[in-house]
C-alpha cells in the first residue's frame, strides 16, 4: 500500500508540475509539450530522480490509449462547415504528402546518410506524418490564425495523416519481419487497413449517434462516458481484424462531432480535460523512456534529417499537394515550416522497438532526437516565421474547431393545463403567447407532442415554453444544436414552414448578432444560425 501511495503521489506531483510549467512556456516562448518531455527526462534514468523505466510494451499501451483520445477528439472538434472549404488540399497533403515524405526521407537516410535499408525504411515510416497534438497546441496557444485558411489546412492535415503513418509503419514491420511479407500480402494488408478502418469507424459513429439519441441518460455525465467508450471501440475493433484503428477513431470523431447530438458543452469540457491529461502522460512518458546520455551519438544524423525534412522534403510534399490549388509561395513556406514532428512519431517508434528490439538504440534515439529538434526549433520559431512571411490575419484560429458554442442555452418554462385554463380547447395558433417566447413542446401523458398551429391543447397537458437562458437539465430538457445556413443550404430563402422537416423545431434564429424567436412564416436567410431541436418521428403529433 505504501508503494502504491508513493506512485500516486509522484503521479500527482508530475501533473501539477506539468500544469505549472504552462506559465514558464509562455514566458520563455517554448512549446509546452517540449517542457513535458523535459520533465519526463528529469525524472528518467539520467535525470535527477533516476527512475529506471524501459518497459516499452507498457509504454506502447499507455501511449496508444492517449493517441486514441487525442485523435478522436481531433476529429470530434473538426467543424465540417469550415473544414470542407479546405478538405481537398488538406486530404491530398494528408495522404499523398505523407507517402511522398516517407519515400523521400527513406531515400535521404539511405543514400545520403548511408544508413542501412531496415533503419531507413523504419525512420521514413514513423517520421512521415505531422503531429496533431503539437500542431494543435502551438496554433491555438499562440492564436496563429493564418491567411488563406492555412491554419485549417494544417489542423485537418495533422489530424488525418497519423493513420497513414501508422499504416506505413505496420507494413514496414511486416516486410522487415522474419517472415517477410510478399507483394500480395502487402496489398491485402493495405486494403484491410483502409476498408475495415473506414467501415468500422462509420459504424461506431452511427452506433454512438443512435445510443445518444435514443437512450435516456438518467445520470449526468453518462453521455460523455458513452462517447469515451465509442472512441475506444472504434480503435479496438478494426485493430482486431487488421484494420486501421487510428483512421477508424478519427472518422468516428468527425461524424459524431458534426452530428446533431445534445449536451456538447459538457462533452467538450470532458474531452478537453481528458486529452489534456493524455498529452501530459504521453509526452512525459516519452521523456521518461529516453536515455539522454545516448543522444549525443545520434545528434548529427537526427539534425540532418530534420534539416532535410524542413527545407527540402516537406516543401516538396507541400508544393505537390497545394500547387494544384494555386497556393501562394508564402503559404507553401509557412505550411511547410509548420509540419511539426511529435509524439505520434515516437509512439510509432515504440511499436517498432516492441517488434524489433535492436531498434532501441538506433531508430528510437534518432527519432526522439529529431522530434526534440522539430518541437524545440520549429515550434519556437513558428510564430516569428509566420509574422516574417506576413501570414497572420485577424480572427480566431479556433474557427475550424467545434466547441460548446454550437449548443445554445434556452430557458424552458413548465406550464400545466388544468380544468378552467383559458388555453384549454384552443389550438396553438389561437393562443396569445408572451413576447419573445415559443411553445416548443407539449407533454401529454407518456407522449411528447411537437406542436403545430392546429394542435389543440387538452386538459392535463404540460406546456413547455422557451425563452433565453436554458440550463439544459431535467427530464424535459431538449437536446439543442445549431444549423449554420449558407447560400447553398437547401433551407436558405424559404420559410420555416416550407423548408424545415416535420420532426425539426427551430427554437431560435441568430442573425447579425441578434436573436429572433421564429414562427412558421419566418424566412431563413443565408448567414443565419438556427438553434434547432430534432425529435424522433414517432414522438411527433400534428
């Protein structure tokens, strides 16, 4: 018990130290993730506390769970209405750019640095993707809102290219393994990775949507725990059958994050906390695994790899992906420089070490050192470089990120209808409601009635009226989401009665900074944000 208590005390101390280091990061201008790694090294075998930790199998399991939540939340937070504007260049950079980066890195390591083939292939695979945690952290902490939607491109790319690097790493391990996978086996592995990863990711998202919409969560927080379970399931299921678990959980996150599910405010707060802890655990553990006394032997090749990737390989990949979209030279330069390597590269290297122990001293140390250079140098200089290239613009870098702002709060008033009530026997259209209120729902016995103009009020009904300031709790709370209307939206230019499906109730319209309580004759305009409630069809009564 004493040993366990000591472990808990050390864990708590590490978390507190990492959180407090955020202030030091801001003052020193260093990425906070680099400080997390440094704290891990401080506790490690060559550090002050001399903790011996070389259990790569355990580290792989912890890091994989951390990556699952980070990647799932990266997808969950991607606002598709904004992301779709840069989806084509982002995805081309994500898949084609990652593959080209891997090929060119392998060529550089083998032909220029004269590394053996095995070492070159593995380094090329694990360093091929940019790191979502590092890119998200630096762009958001420094509020680097880049011109030409470049921040959105970087966030979508870094969130979606990890599955490709993972697939390359798995294939390289199969090729270099004792059996040596043949061409047909590699092709089958590639197909299974994509097919199972995509199908199971979509399936898990649909399962999550169905459960969230149909299951009645009687205890607060169960919906967030359900989503956490879906995130884990979306990774584990495809991994069992040979699919790409990271691709699956990213797709599940995107679909769920952009679906009409309620209580997103609490969900976002939950995942903010979870991913924060996961990032601390991930980067601290990577620092703890390292042996700083071994790093001087690989500093030169690691630095040469980072320089080659920053000034030759990454720019070539970015140019190939963005040139067809007529990207400006300074945009290509900044997107190239912002291609940070980070935790994902080291996590994939841990996979390599677990499968091939001889990679402990060469591949792991080189990749770890390269990541330190990338986060430390690129991450620190990125704000300065973007200003130098005149790529900063006014606005919020979080525009591509879906936070709790897409769940508007409305206050609901419960009004029982008893014998003698002046609304009894009248239709909804005959009732004089108070200004700026809306009759949103009628509880009739065990049924929920979404009212229309001809719906008649009966004795025993409980009428729910809406006004601003909803707390969102209680059995009668409605899950509310926002629908953003642009010129291409099918509802634009039409009245609510004409455009909106019968199972959708428009509770509120946000227009030009003002709010409007709508009725059936309200015309929906481009630029509107509609606060809506979507009910199950069987609960609707005209």
